[in-house]
């Protein structure tokens, strides 16, 4: 009995091997790339900055008089309103001095009243008849002296009142106490730091910007602040037209939106955009190939009848970078398609297969 052979005919095996080899060769000769169109769009300058959040009202508070700390009403982290008492100094001696001045002022007021009475009597009698003219003149002088003494003591009383008030340190504005430098029983002298007060409702983000951007930022510039995962548009509050000679930068100060969780001392990122008032040709930043000798190229794809694309390397000159786009100042006409993915290993004149963004 004859057993059927399980071997396939040799020609069929060779055809299968050739098909597999051809498929592999075709796959290798048609790399898969991603294309993007060259755009013509408005060109604007974009600048990435890193700055610091500061408060417009940040004060190291100090006492204007010497004294012993008698009361402390705040601790770091406490929120206070303008006029709230922060620290009080012992004011017994100041009160005693004020009481003495008040008594002296009453005495001077009584002396003035008596001098005025004597003058009225002399004037009613009449000088030269029952009283000498010199006596009347002396009484007028006595009234003037009493008036001057009263004015002096009034001024002294006002000075002592002001001195007494300065034994109490109050908040000059609403804010948060970030530091406290004294404790009960300590002696402070004028100029000693007692506490630090920061207004959290008057925040600004400060950035040092290259001086070349000053003119561009003066007209219709926009700024976006970023804190963590959150971003918000911010208004440019101040451009200080004074350049730091060492760094060649100037200060840009932006308002901090309430939506961003930022506090004084925080680092903050910003992107500034300034229109150039002109259009230009742009490509995706991923389309560029840069070489050590300074050349910059893109791979231009031209469609073929078979549905594939043929690529060629095109040298270009670049201009401004913005929003993941790069301005092309020469080398492209604006109607091309360029390779933005898979351009690392392309060869001049090779046919490629285009896939959609994110395709395999």
C-alpha cells in the first residue's frame, strides 16, 4: 500500500518564501511617517519666563519708641485688619508724664484767666486816672506771657499723647503676620523689627525680561501665568523702563489672578506673547532637523501615484519660535507637506507611507 507524501511541491514553497521576502522588502522601503502642512499665519514673539510672586505691601514693622514689651496679640499666620493692635509696650511712665502735662496745662489756663481779669479791671478804670499806664501795659504783657505758656503746655501735652500712642504698634494695612521678632518682657528700641506684615490681596508676579523685548511688550502683549497644573491670563501691570546694566534686563510686573493659588515667595512660570503685525510661513517644531554645522532642514513629502510619498531634504532658514511653531524665512513656499514624525532615519528620494497623527 502506497503512503501519500505530505511534502508540498517545491515551486509552491519557493513562491511563499519569495512573497514573504518581497513583503519585508516593501515594508522596509516604505517607512511610515506622519505629515503636517506648512502654514501661513500671523507671527508673534513668544517668551518663556520664570519669576517670583511678591506683595506690593510687605513691611517689617518696628517701634518708634523704646520700651518693654507688655502684650503681644498676634502670632505668625494670623490675619489682621488695618488698625488692629499687634504689640503693646509698657506705657506707665508715658501716662505719668502726660498726667503731669495735663495738670500744668490746667494751671496755665488758670493763670491766663487771672491775668485777663486783672487786665480788664485796669482797662475799666482807665489809664492815667486811678492806675498808671505802665501798670496797664504790664498786665497786657502778663496776659501775653500766660497765653504763650498755655500754648507751650498744649503742644507738650499733644507730644506726650502722640508718644503714648506710639507705645502701641498697630497694623498699617490688612494682611497676614509672617514673622514675629519679640516676646513678652523683651526691651525694644526704635528701629528694632517687631513683626513682618504681608498683604495677600496685593500680589504681583515679577519677571526680568531681556531688554530687546521692551518695545514689543509695550503694544498688545498678553501674558499667561502657570502655577502647577493651573494657568490663567494675567494683566501686565508695570514695565519698568530701566535696564539692569549687568544683566541687560528690565522688570515686568504682572497682576496675579485670584484663581491661581500663589503666595509671596512662590516661583511662577509665564509665557508672554507679543504680536509682530506680520504674517509668515511656519512649520511644527518637530519638522526641523538640526545639524552640528548649523544647518537646519525639513523633509518635504511629494505624493506619488501609488499612494505613497517621496521625500527630499530641504534646507531652510528659521525665524521666531512660538507655540510649538517655527517661522521659516526661506526655503519653503507655504504649500508643502513636511514630515513631523519618523524623520530621524529618512534617506533622500525614498518612498514613505503617511499615517495619521498617533498612528502606528
